[in-house]
């Protein structure tokens, strides 16, 4: 009797063990694609032109294939991405290339042509991961795998020396105003000191770009030079023409001038109690070196707002004509000003004003909506820092080109933000 019970108990234990094992195997088999067969060691890395891409969710390995978050990868490649959660479809677009992938499907498409994948896209930790070799090669990047360091290496195929690439960049934007001999502060810079600044930037390897270059980088992933820098001037002073322009032209450098458009005339005009501005004729003469953009039509003043503060004229409703401005009146006034400035630049210069510099760096959420409604693509503040492709394009930072800095000090200041 005892032996029979013991045999029965042993049989029951074996049966339950086998049943548990079968249950576990069934669960593993039924796991969704975002977990089954995926290594979670977090050791896989990706480098683009020698620089590591920092992902919020680490790339994973699945059957010796590296899968990466599509959103961050697309940003580094300078392309757009759209994911339809209902159809599980991932589409990327940029540089004349279109791709389509589907979660769990081993067939992808490049410009409509099918491509076989070693592993399908998956969803992991609420992010869509796609095979890196496919997306990299689709957009012209050379892919190789460093097994020793568990690192995917991507290289810009257009320039193996890495002079240019569409990798994630931090772009310094310098802000100047007026050049006056013998004065060096946050607003005024002696011409000799300005030249020292420009020579120091050039010697440090910086390459000047235009606002159009920056916009194309944001929107199309167009290549920027190594160590790009955007030099800007606010207001449109005559010294931009007489002093800064010759220096920049000599050094083969470029800059952008944000003008108060109502203060620019075809012929020389002096306005009482204001520093002289250059003319439209002089602006056109500077083409190729200086790009003209907007600093509003006639809103470069601070006025008492309806909250009692002194604010820039485009930042909020104001007290005008002895009474508080309504929201509707404020929006109408600012929009008309911004459009008028944009239109006169197009008329006089022959190209669009895609960017605006906020007067006094003063703006609000309402200002941003109006600037965008007027057709501008970017706007610059006076907040110190660097510009990245992840920034709000209507809150772009700048660094003051302070005349108190030597050339070397300016470079150190810029690089302190890196």
C-alpha cells in the first residue's frame, strides 16, 4: 500500500513537472514579436560617422540582426517618419527616398520596390524598432558590424572623409548688433575686435552657414559643413555694410542681418535719435555675403502691456491709444506687421524671409502662432545656447558676440555649450 502511494505520488510530480514545462514552452512560443528571440543585454551600440547615437531605448539584437528605434534614427538621418498604429505601417521620407515597413513583416519597400529583411520590425518598450541595415542602406549610408565591440558602424557614403554628414549637430548662432570704433560690450563691437572674432572662428575650423542652410537641414536633412556656425546681426545698422561686410567678404564668410524693415529705404535716410541704417541698394550689394531677414516691419519698441509690464510690441496685447488692446486687435496688428516685413524683403531682395528675430528677445505662445501664420519657418530668441534639430524652430537660441571677449574667449564661450 505504501509503495503504491509512493509510486502514485512520484508519477503525479513527474506529470505536473512535464505539464509546467509544456505550459512555459507554450507561453514562450506565443510571445509577441517585441520579445520573442530578442536579446536584452543592451550592449549593442550605433555610431554614425564615428559619433555614438544616443537612444532613449537601446538597440536590440534579434538573430544577429540589430534593430533600432526608428524615430531617433530617422532624425539623425534627416528624414521624416510616420507610424500608423492601426495598420502597423512605418513610412519614412527624405532626400527623394521613400520606405515602407510593417510590424512583423519580413518584406519592406524602398521607392515601391520590395526588399527582403532578415528580421521584421518590432514594437519594444512602446517604441518601433526596425532593422538598421535596411534603413541605413536605403538612405545611402554604408553599414558594417564591429562584432568585438557590438557596434553598428554607419558612414556617410558621399564623403568617406566625413567632411560633411547629416548627423545630429549642435549649431552655434552668434548675435551681433552694431560695430562702433572704440566700444566693446554686449551690443557694440569695435570693428578690429569683430575681425579678431571672425579670424578666431575660422582658425578654430568653423564654417559659416545661412538661415536657408539651417532650414534645409531641419526640413530636408541637407548636409551641413563640419562645425557649422550662423552669424547674425540685429536691426540693420550702416556699420553692417561699412565695417562687417568687408571683413566677412575678405574672409569668405557669411552672415544674416535681421532688419527693422520700415527703417530701410532705397536712398540714405537719417531718422532722428536713431543710428543710421543701410539702404536697400546696399543690402543688394551685400548679396552673397549677407542674407536679409526680418526683425519686424515697425515693432521694435517696448510698450506698456495690459498687465502693466513693458513688453516688446509683438509679445502681447498692449495699451495703445489710451486703452487696452483686445486679443483680436493684437493678433491683427502683429500679423499685418509680420506679413508686411516679409513681403518687402521678398520685393526688394528677390528671396523669401524664412526667419525672424524677436525684438528684445520678447515673445509668447501667441507670438509664435502669429509668426508661423505669417509664413515664417524659424524664429530666433536672445536665450543663450546652441541650436539643435530637436529644438522648437520658433525658439532658437543664440550666443551674444560680446565685444568684451577676445577671439579665443569667444571660441571658448561657444565650446562651453557643446
